[in-house]
C-alpha cells in the first residue's frame, strides 16, 4: 500500500475543503459576527496546516495508484474532512460538544440531515451556510469534485477507483474517455440543476439565504433546513418545487447526460428510472388515501404525501408535516422507501432502486434454477447482460447491509429508547435520510442520545454514503499490507 | 482527438499507452472483458465490450464523433470489416487497419479506397524491412531514416580498444572523415545529449546523425565492421522470415531457414526455392552447430517465443557470430540482456510508432511532425519537422536559438540538400529539421522545442 500517494491526495482534498469554507465568511461579514469569523479563520488555518504537513510527508510519493489506494483514500478522506469540517461549529462554541459537532458534520457530508440541534434558528448564518454547503459537496462527492477541477494527469492510472469508491451504485461507468471530463460533466449537470432550484425557490418568495441553503439541502438530498420546522411553514408552491427537485436529484445523472445527447429512446427504456417513478406514484397514492381523514382537502393530502414520499425516497429528509402522527400503514411505507432509496449515480442514499431490481432478477433466476437445474439463465438490465461480478456484488452488498443494520440496532437500543425509535434511527442514518420515527421523528432530533450511540450512528452514515465496502476496507488487515 | 482502438492485444495495449500519454481521448473496444478491465485500471480510457466489427458496438463506442479508428484485432478480416463498417457510419473518419496476411497485400494496395482504409499496416513486413536494413550495415545496431531516406540516425556501440575510445566530440571529424553529429549517447542506461567536450568511452551506445551517402565511408573510417554479410541463418519460419528471406535473396545473400513445423517448412520451400530450408528445432545447440552457425555471418532469431529468441541469440553471440538480430515482442525486461543479444527488433513497437506518427501528422499543426523515431531504448525521440510560417526563430543562427534543455537540432534539409549543422547554420521556411529530444516531454509541434 502506497501511504504517501494517499496522504498527498488527502492533503489536496483538505486544501479544497479550506477553500470551500470561505464563502461562509460572506454571511458572517454581513451579520458582523466577528467571533464566528475568528472561528472560521482558525479552522481554515488548522486545515491548511494539516494539509501542509501531509504534503510535506508525501514529498517523494511514487505514482503507484491501484484499487487498494483508491478505496483507502476515499474512506480516509471522508473521515478526515468530517473531523475537520466540524471545527467551526466547535470553536465558535455554537455546538459546544465536539462529538455533537462531528455528528452534525458527518450528517452534512453524507447528506443525511440528522441533526442534534433543537433550535436551528438561533445559529449564526455563516455556520448555517457551511452546514448546508456540506450537503452540496457531499452529494456528488468531494473526490469527484477534485477530479473535475484538478488538471488530469497524463496517464491517470488508477484514478477510476476513486470514482468507483465514492459514487453510489453497483457499477460505475464513464461517460467520456477521460475521467476529468466525466467528472466535469457530472458536476456541470449538478451545478445547473442547483441553480435552477435556487431560481424557482426565489421566485416563490423565499429569502435568498434560505433558498440557497434549501437548494443545497435538496441538491445533495441532505435535508438540513434553516427553520426549526423544516419546510412546514413555507407556501405550497415552495413545497411543490422541493418535491419536484428532490425527485430530480434522485435520478441517475447519466440520464441527464443522455438527455443532453438527445437519446430520448434510451431514457424512456431505462428500467431503473421507470421503476423509480412507478414506486413514487404508487407510494404517493397509498399514503394520500391513507391520510385523507387527517387533512383538510384531497389537494392537501396529495401534496403532503407526494412531498414526504419524494423526501424519504430520495433520502433527503425534509418534512412538511409531522409524519410521526400518520397511521401505521403510511409510516411502514415510508420505512420501506427509506431502505429502497434513490437511483444509482444520483445524490441519494439507500440500497438504490437498481440493486433492488437486480436482486429481484437474481431471485427469479435462482427460483428457475431450483425448478430446472440444468437451465442457463442470464440476467439482463436495459437490454444488456449484467456481468456475474456485478450480481455477486449486489448480493454481498445486501448481506453486509443487513448485518450492519442488525448490529447497529443492537448497539443503539442500549440507549433505552423505544424499539421503533432505535430501529428508525439506524435506518434513517445508514440510508442517509435524517429523521426517523418516534423519539427521532421529524419534529424531534438526535440530541438526547448518548455520545457512543451518536458515534455509532455517524459510522452508519459514512457506511451508507460510501456504500459499505470502501469504509469496511479500512478494517481489513490486507488493506494495510505492503503490496507484494 | 477522439480515437477508437479496436482490439486490446499487444499492439492495442502499446497504442493505448502511447496515445493516452499524448493526451488523446481513447476508447478501447474488445470482446474480452478481462483485458478491458486491466486497461481501465491502468489508463484513463473508456472501454466498450463487444465485437469491433459490429455496427452496434461501433455506435456505442461513439464512432460518429471520433476522428480516427485503429483496427488491431488478431484477425485481418475483422479489421477490414471494422474499418468498412465504421467508415459507412462516419464519412470523415480516418481508419488504420493491421493486415498481416501476405495474400491480401495486392488487393490492399489497389482497393484501399474501396475498403475504406486510410492506412494499412503490416508489422511483420515492417520488421522484415527493418532487419534487412540492419543487415546491410552490420556495424550499426539500429538505423532510423529521415528526409525521404537522405539522412539516417544510426546506433553504434563503442567496443574496447576502438579508435573512438577516449575521443572528445570536438575531434570526431578527424577520425570520422565525414561530417557527422553525435546526437545522443546512452551510457550505462542513462541517455544524454552531449556537447563538444564530451569524451566517449568504451561501452557507450552512440547515436550518430549522418547523410545516407556517407554511411559506407563512415563505417570504413571508424574501422568497425566492414565485411559484407553473405550467409544468414534465420531461426523460425514465420511471416517475418518469409518477407526477410525474399528481400535478402533479392540482393544475392544466401539464406538458411530453420523451422520445426513440417507443414510450414514445406510451404516455405515451395515459396522460396532459392533459400535452403531445414526442418528441425532451432533451439537445439547440436542442430545449430551442424547447420553451420560458426560459419554464418549473421543470425536472426524469429521464433514466436521471446525467451527462445533471446537464448539462441545469446548463444550465437558467445560463439562469435558477427551480427545477431533478435525479435522481441515484449520489451519489458530487454534492458537486462541488451548487450548480449545484439540488435533488437520489435514488430509491436514498429507498428505502434508508425501509427503514432500518423496521428501526430493528422493534427494539422504548425511545424508538423513528419517523422518520429524512438531511439536509445525509448530514452530519446528523433523528430523531423516541416518548417512553415508559424515556426519561430527562422533565419537565426543556431547558437542564438534558445532550445529547451535536452534538445538538439541534428540536421537541416534545405531544398533537397542536407546539412549537418553547426552554430552558424540557420533554418528557413520550407526546410525540414531533425531534432533529438530526450524523452519525458511530449513534443507535438516544432515550436515546442524552443524555450518559452
């Protein structure tokens, strides 16, 4: 394992993080909050110092960059940027406990949106901006961002592993021959969609600062709001804008690239997109019917149902109403949607629609094979045969997912909250949703949990965002072995 | 530039390496998923899995947006069909196909346009021609031609006790007797561009620019190897052997081919009535001895196995065959035994540098590269440029031109007259200029060799 090249990459990522912190200062200047500015300056200098030390250590790095290095780099970068990103919250004293600040930052970068703050509105705007901006960075991935902005190396060997480890989905394909351009296109689409979202929110009369933060939360499918009651108090128009944009950011970004190339046919034929929209419509229908007695009108129940389904399915976690009070059927539908998640290659979390599709195809094949042992059955997706290694990856991902959910559930339930509360907390974190049910429902937060449990949940968020294996690889003895 | 490479074999891989390094957008097509996965890990390329000659695969690889297709799969027919199909999808596409079967040579020549080929490459024939040129002047380890064959850069090794030993380059003219320029020296694996006070030592590999008509004189004055090659043994009877034997027999050299496959030996005997064909295993010492290895002037190893070729060449070298040429496909470890196997010829390298040259010429830039040769084990490049309006420092004496570190202008051709330049020489519009550059930097056009 080439520790020096890993350090060098992480040091670049840290520099990038320091630069990304700077826009928050604008809001501090406007509000004349000098102590918050000081805390940002101290944090930025600490990050730069760490980055410089790493750069110094990795002076004579050779370019040997393979799968091992790729996965370790991604896993370590995410832990390091979360630990460093928590500094402004902690130093400014607005989140006095470092574990809490770490939880909040991990929740930001992993686009979970689970918060420990009971009164968001009392926080200063600079910090709120940074908190929402972590969503935006984490949504598409900070290493993909680095690939997009940094000049591509001549051979670019091994850099694909970075993207594979950070981007969600069972198999990551390139859009163009050069990784640099692929990452650039993905971020281009992301930026344009975010700007559109901001525009529509501002047109609905939302103040500029709030629309920025809400748009970041929507784009990264994060869910940090700037109000204590999330989106509840905004107008129906703004709620509908959020519904649509959350849904858009939950779609595989390759679809938008195909749209740019005007390949309408292959978009319509995309199995994952069709299933995703089908589930959205079904779930909205079921919930709207189920909560009709609690709402004033059909329009009202449909709007709440659509918003909540879109928010939970794309693992954003905004809310327009306290769905904790909804009937059990609706809550069960939402829990299932949490696990299901958005499309691969989007900013959303969860198991991903494509994996569920593939899993059901694997099951169908295995049933056929039991009945007819000599039959040869291939699994197809969008008219192409899916490689056996991808199928194996899907099966082992789901197995690892179940084991991790079970283990975390045991640990979290030690805290003494209700079964519903602990189960939904684990699911909300590992799927990067944010709010769960009962004690951790949409109108309450994670403040009351003990510190070890918060760390377990923060770990779950990272596992969920990086899709388990890159993070687990840190704990493998083989990852740290010298390559022979 | 967007380039498609069909076939991820030896040549495909070498091309991918080169073209990615030069900054092109490369997409590789192959039907073998495992080969592609290897590539994805090593190079920044896109891969498409499928039959390269099929319409769907080519579409998926983006043939409509590409500028060049290189078909280098193992089958000639696939390559031609691939180019034909691709050309029907994209009229402006340049296509290069590797076609090796000698039976197709003629129709390729006459039907190139009809088949949609911009260039067809036969690595075996290129290799045979290369070996033939080396056998013409056995004293040189390698020869690269420039300026339509008027200028060559030759490699020679300075043996112990030679007249060139301990000579400073300033005094070279006194010994050589003709005007030549030492453009690169490889000493213990390190390649340098020497200046006038550089002193040559035994064991150095020296790269000399000389006019082609002066080569015979140079050989004579340096007292390296003057005797002509008259008896050649070829070990292995593949396509290269066939092409090479034809070339050699044409100039009256006696050729003996050792081949162990009876069918192939019989076929060679039919095709080459003037050559003597021996059926037997060329890697057996006793056979080589009984077939007269001691009496041969030159031995060329051309079997399909690199290891076998290297061992046979080392043996021939030890028993004192004057000129040994070894065909090596994979050059990865070749530096270990370079001194023991004489000249090395690699069909894969020849083929890929021929294509790289085509690609560079396609990018119609100022100060276009018209010829490119890798010398000194890829440690340096010799490039030939066209001087046009955009080129800087025209009509400036060379001593005042700010060249980059590690660049040397080694020849100027002015109106068909070649000049080995000195400090007062100038180049003008319409000339061609040969520059030697130590590798590591990619030179795309002539202005790249000057300091900013």
